[in-house]
């Protein structure tokens, strides 16, 4: 039972009900069919039979009366008219009979019909005979004739007709009774089957309802809890039908929702955090903007200082320009002086050169003397040496050497004198030489100094000319600097203006930051609400 | 007038008592060397150096084919090398170490070698300072000018080790030179 799907159950329920109803319908149909048959019977058999037979009975009676009338009518015209009428009514009667014949379906009726027909024929024959017989038109005979000849036929016919009528009526009654019976049975059947159907419907409905409402109840409960915020709720219907699908769908949805809400919770927290950070940053920015505003003011002050400094600089530059020109003229004077000094130095150098030449000659001479003196000294030296050795050898020679000793000694004395003299000369010459050398060195140094001095002077001259050049190039540069200074002053002014604008912009920034700060506060509130709202859920 | 000129005058007592001395200087003082010990006075000579020898060993001189050790007197006595002047001469002396044989030729670099003098050996008086180190310094003689002349004894110049060193070195040099092709 549990494994049936709702569809199956519903189909089963409907099938049961439909089955019952079909059964009911079929039974009713059968019954109605029966009734129809009966009705048919009545329609085709009993009622027309009854109608025709009743009509025939009436016509039979009317015909008889008419016949009597015809017979009793005083006038022939009247009788003719009535005979015409009779012919018509005979024709009608025949129609009726034919019609009745159509409705005859039973054998006893057929028998009665045949009998009646025969009787009718017979009656008509008799009647016609009677009517044709005009002679007996005596009034009182007609009736007696009629009574005598027609009445029994008429009565028989009436009796047969009566029987036919009765039979038809009985038929009709039977049929009606059967119909009624069938109807009552049908009613009962309908009621029974209705009750059955109702019961079945109730049962199926109840089962179906239970099959639906129980899980529906769980679902509703689950949804309610879900709606209340408990996103951990999952369905477990233990069904394998459509509710299983619903259960899975619900669980999946609950999972997704749970994930989503947990994500939303996290996001809410993050948003709250981020908003707090943004708020902090915004306040920092506000502080920074305020600082910028302050700094801008400082810059403005500095810029004004720059302006003032520029103007001072312009003044200083003109002074510098004047000083440069004076320097140039002084340098020019210096150059002239240097030129004169250069000439003097040239003369000095020449003189020094000539002195040097003389000294060189002197040196050479002294050198010559030196060489001579050296020779003399060498000779003295050798002589001395010789004398020493001679004296020693003489001493060793003993007596024989005594005279030689004197000679040797004398030689030595001369040598010594020479040596002394030459030593003196040498000394003098050395002094001269040293003086000369000193002089030469001094002259050289002097020349060197002079040359260096000249070199220096030339350098100085060049430097002075360079100075002059530089000073000359200074003027346009000073002009440029002047222009630059003015531009700078203008620039400083512009900076000032820009700073004023910047200050305004900064103030606006501060304002907008304040607004944004307010907005962030609102956002904070919203974020908190979001977080509160989302934290309601249990995931 | 050179100081030695005084000695040209004939002396009372004849020449026999007087001895010829070679005068030289060490530092600021004058010293005498007995002329009979002097072989020859030479002008300053190129010397072969003796590496590793004491400072007062000036080098080795080749004299008549023989190697002669030369020492610097001023260096030996004062620790100061002899000045390179004309009067600084190389004096070759006949050396008998402490008076013992063998007789070897020794070279001395002496300063102020320009004079010979005649003096009476008897005029010399002991100096009163007989230091063991300077055994070569002998008796002294007062000069006319007031300075003192001291007699230097050649044979006492060297210590035993110095003598051995000096002449061994010279011999070694000879051996080395003879060994050369």
C-alpha cells in the first residue's frame, strides 16, 4: 500500500468509484433498457393497441349508432349524407384496424384480431345488406332489424373490442407494472450503488486524504518550521511516491536555503565588519582631509613666503648685476696691470738668464781650478805617501838610510805645504763653487719663480679675462633670473590661488566625507539589521 | 809650520836613541806606530768584504798576490768607521800575535797618516790605564804642543779569537781562490 504512488492511489480510488458507478450505470442501463423495452412494448403494442382498440370501440359504437341513424333518418338526403359519413368512418375504421394490426404482436391478440376482423366483415356485410334494403325503411323496423341482425354482431364486436381493450390495457398495465418494478429495482440499485459509491468514495477519499494529508501535514509542519527560521528541518516521509519527490525537493531546497542563509549570515557579518572598516576608513579620510586642509593653509603661507622671497631675490639680483659690472671693470684694470707686469717679468727673466750665463762661466772656471787643484792634491798626496814609505824604508835601512830620511822628510814637508796650500785653495774654490752653485741655484729658483710667476700671471690674466667674460655673460643671465623671478612670483601667486581653490575643494571633500560617513552609519544600521534578520535562522 | 818640522833639527845625543814612528789619529788623539813594524803605507785600497765578520774587519786586501786581512782601527777603538779622506791610509804591518810566530801581514786602516816622527822610546811613560780590552795601547809621550802621543803595539792589537778569525778567513779566501779555476 505504501508503495503506491498518489497517482496510482487516486487512479485506484477513482477507478473504484468509477467502477462502482459504471456498475451502477450498467445496471441502471440494463434496467432502463428493460424499461425501454417495456415502454417500447407499451408504445408499440399496448398503447397503440389500446388507442386503436379504444378508438375502434368508439368508432364501432358510433358506426352502429350511425347505422341506426341512417336507418332512422327520415330524409334520403340525410341518409345519403350519413352514408357518406359512414363510408368515411368505415375507411377510418379500416385505418384504425390497420393501425391496430401493426400493433399486434402477441398471438392471443392476433387471434382476437382475426376474430374481430372476421366479425367486422361479417357485420359490415350485414349492415350493407341492411342499408341496401331501403324498403324496410319503416321506422320501427329499422330498429328492430338492427336489433335483430346487427346488435348481436355489434355486441360481439364490442365484446371483442372490449377484450382487446382489456387485453391491451392488461398488457399496458403489465408493462407499466414491470416498468414500475424495474424502476423500483433500479431506484434501489441506484441507491445501493450510490451508497456503495459514497462509501467507496469516502473510503478511497479517506485513504487518499490520509495518504496526502499526513505527509502534507509533515510538509506543512516542516514548511512552518522552515518559515519560522529553523533551516535544519528536513523531511523524512518514508514514502516512495510523489511525496518522495516533494521530500527530496524540500530537503534540497532546505539545504540550499540553509547554505544560502549561512552564506548570507557570513556575508552579513562580513558586511557588518566591512562597513565598520569603511566607517573607520572614512573617519580616517575625514581626518586626512582636515589635515590636507591644514597643510594647504601651510602651503599657502609658504607660497606667500616664496613670493616675498622672490621679490627680495629680484632686488638682490639687480645688486648682483651692478656688482658684476664693477667686477668686470676692475678685472679689466687688473688685466692691464698684469700685462705691464708681464713685460717686467720678461725683462727680469732675461736679466736672470744673463746672470745665469755669467755664473755658469764662473762655475766652469771654478771647475777648471778644481781640476788643477785636484791634480795638485793628488801629487801632494802621492808625494806624502812616497815620503812616508821612503822614511820607513830608510829607517829599516839603518845607517845607510839616514841621509835619505832627511830628504824624505823634506819632500814630505814640501808636499805638506803644497797640500795645505792646495787645501786652502781647494777650500776657497769650494766656497766659490758653492757660492756659485748657490747663486746659480738661487737664480734658477728665481728664474723658476719668475717663470712660475709669469705662468701664474698668464693664468691670472686668462682667469681675469674669463672673469670678464663670465661677468659679461652675467648680465643677460641676471636678466633671465629676473624674468624667472617675476615668473616665479607670478607662479607663487597662481599657486596661492590654486591653493585657495584646493582649500575650498578640501572643505567640500570634508563635507562630502561627512555625508558619506552618515551614509556609512546608515549602512551600518542596515547591515546590523541584515545580520539580525539572518541570525534568526538556525542553520 | 808642520809639527814634524821640529824633528829636522839635529838632536843632542845623536840619532841612535831615536826611533822612527808613524803618526796617525784615532778620533781626536794622535797615536804612534813603530816604523820598523810597518811594511808599507798604501793609499786607500779596494777591499773584498767579509760578510758575517765583525764590524771592525774592513775586508781582505790582495797585496803582492797574498791576501791580507784589513781592519779598521777607528772602528775597533771607537766604534766609528774611519773617515774617507786623503789622509786615511791603509798601513800594512808585520804582525806577530802576542809576539808569537807566525809572522803575518796585517792591514790597518788608519786616519791622519801623513807624518813620521822621531822619538826616543825612553821618553815614553806608562799611561797608568792598562785595560785588558785595549792591550795595544802602550805608553804615552807628552808633546811640545801639550798633547799626548800614545804608542800602539801592533802585536797586541787582536784578541785570540779575532786573530784566529781574521787569519782563518784570509786562509779560507786563499783556499777558495786557489780552488777556483
